[in-house]
């Protein structure tokens, strides 16, 4: 969201009769932003409240972080393998899916041949 001073400028320019495009160009913001601010009808910046999706899994994430020696990609792979949805894409690299051979921090020891 835009800062309060930008929101005030939008309302000031709008009251002077400027159109959305003119306001957007003058403030170097998108027309959609100008529209959203005007529709809101308030110069107050709305607060954003987000729930923390990882909170229920904090203990598990911390343990995996240590087990995976700080490699967050590995932590994510282990969580995904366990069915925990982190909200991130399950793809990595150049559009390829993660292969099982790159998992090095599995809780089970690797097979020896």
C-alpha cells in the first residue's frame, strides 16, 4: 500500500479536477493504485493483517534447520515431502521439479550398497 503522503496527494489532485491518468503520471504510480485509493475514500493507510502459516510447524522447522545445516531449500523439501504446505512453489531451479536425490538431510540414513 502507498504511504499516507501519496494518498493525500491523490485526493488533493483529484479535488483539483485531475483525472486518474494525470494523477498516476504525476505521482509515478499506477492508475489502479489511484483508483483503489479513491475508492477507499480515506487517506489512512490500511493495515495488513497476515496469519503466519508456519507457526504451527515452528518446532519441526527449527529441528529441520539444524538437521539440514541451515539449508532452507532442504528444509522446504523435507516439509513438502511430509505434506506441509508452505505456500511456496514446489518447483526449483530452471523449471524442473526437485528430485529425490538432492535430499541430503533426510531423517533416515542413506542406503549403502
